[in-house]
C-alpha cells in the first residue's frame, strides 16, 4: 500500500564532513521519493554540533530535542565532540544524548561490499545489531554522571551495565531481522572472562532464540570474532552484541566491506529512528569535498525502509531499494570518491546517484 503521506524528517548536519555528506544525502532522498511518485519530504534542519555551541549554548540544545520529537525520524550527521571546548568535551556527546533521550536501543549496522568498490571481504553482506543504551560505554549507563571516576589521579574506574530487559529487546530486533534475511544469528560476547555481564548477554540472546526455531544460532568470543570476520565475513548474516564490542566490530566490518565511508547505521526504538553513518566526522578531510557520502545515504535509505514498515507505506520501501540500486550502479560505473580509489567529489558522487534516480 502507498499512503502518499509526506514525512517530516529532522536534519542535523553536525561537524567535520557533516555539512558535505548530509546535503548530498538530501538530494538523493528527494530524487528517490520523486522516482517512485511518493510525496516530497518536509525537511526540518535543527542545530547540532560545534555551531550549535556557538549559536545556542549547547551541541544538542533542548530546542533540537523538542524539534526531533515532532518528526517522523531524522538524519544525524557526525560530530567531533573530542574537539569541543569544556564543559562539552567531557559531557555525553550529541549522539549519546539523542540515543538516550529517545531510548534508541538498537543500533543496526549493515556491512555489505559493493562489487567494484575494492572491498577486502568480497561478497560479504551482514548486519551488526549493537545494544545501544548500556554495556561498557560508561557515558551511557548512569542516570547522572558518566560512570567513570578517578579515586586518585593515578586510578581510573569505569563501570558497565547490563540488564535483561535491554538485552532482550535488542535481541528481538536481531532475530526478527534474521527471519527476514539469512536466518542466522551470531551472538558475540566474552563470557569466559566477563561471565556475569556478557554471560547474561549470551544467555538472554539464546532465550530469545528459542522463539525463532527457524534461525540458526552460534556464538563467539569477541576476540575470536575479529579473526572470523577478517577470514570469512561472507559466512555471517546477523551479529548481535553489546555496545562497545558492536562499535568496534562494525568499524572492522565496514572497512572490510570497502571503506568506513560506506558503512551505514540506523538507531531505532519501537517508534523512532535516526539514520547515522557509522563513521565519525573525519576532521582530516573536512571541507575538501573528499568525503564519501555513501554511508549517510545508505543510512537514509534504512530510515525510509523503517518508515515503510512502520506506516505500511510500500512507496518508501521502493524508494529505499531504488537508492541501494543507484549507489551500486554508480560505483560499478567507476564513479568513486577518493577513499574508494576514484576522483569524484562528495557533491559529484551524490549528484551522479540523484541523476541516476531521476533518469
Ligand atoms: P568517531 O570516534 O567520532 O567515530 P573516528 O575516530 O572513528 O571518529 P572517523 O572520523 O570515522 O574517526 O575517521 C576515521 C578515518 O576514516 C579517517 O581517516 C577519515 O578520513 C576516514 N573516513 C571516515 N569517514 C569517511 C568518509 N565518509 N569518507 C571518506 N573517509 C572517511
């Protein structure tokens, strides 16, 4: 069914390469929606990042959180919070703030190698479902404060938090995804050492597996998993893991599949979703037109797919598929940004994809 509804989408450009890759993504989404006859998006730009500190006194002002609450979903560009002035540098960063505020508990990170993109792991097509709200990331797991403290100048302590509820809701996303894909889930943990925390993570995922008898399940320690990914990424379908392991594994998987610049992600709860590239703000190449917008564009396509499922809107699912196909065809044609071995600028690459959708 096609609803012909116009969706309100928030737009947070952020820092570094954000002001380059986010506008390129908007052009592609507009072209994709037009190509399937869907209503155009009502984009709502909102302040986030270094410019929001200067203009609004916070990298993620309350007005931005209020504005996001009245959207159907949003695109979040990267932030360079390590370069913020204090006190912002020591505080929860913009994406952590937004993920926590809206309880976006599942971070869905596909890694798929495009033929012709120079991927190390040819033929890989997997998705990492990373628990997004707790685990060993100390900035995410306390009501107030960061979960890190220093009793003396020479001793630093960080805490990790694991709850059955958070593990279970994330595992359900992973198994439902596997049902719609290759029917295989790999649980990644370190239960031989972190027995209570990641041991519970493994066990609760195994319990959820019992509701999905058609899905094959295996599990690996995080260290062994890095080896398996490098050696045989093609053998994996859905990987479910805790916050920090998922952050690290998804960078590895993204790079194996071509470049960090092609690794997308969606942060989702049951009723909200945020598209966000897996990579950071890449300050080393910011402002040079060298950034690869693929990850941001694919993240936006994931958001369209998520909206399609939530609102029963087939046109958005078709638009998402059209974006994937247009990117693959553009890359196969040899239009490549420098990280993929080509010479196209961010804008040229985005326009090539949008033009293919228009044509
Ligand atoms: P964060 O901690 O914010 O995730 P990071 O330290 O992981 O950031 P990135 O900003 O992701 O670092 O950059 C890592 C490397 O990957 C840099 O050399 C950067 O130029 C490159 N890179 C990241 N994103 C892109 C992109 N979209 N296009 C091209 N190169 C990129």
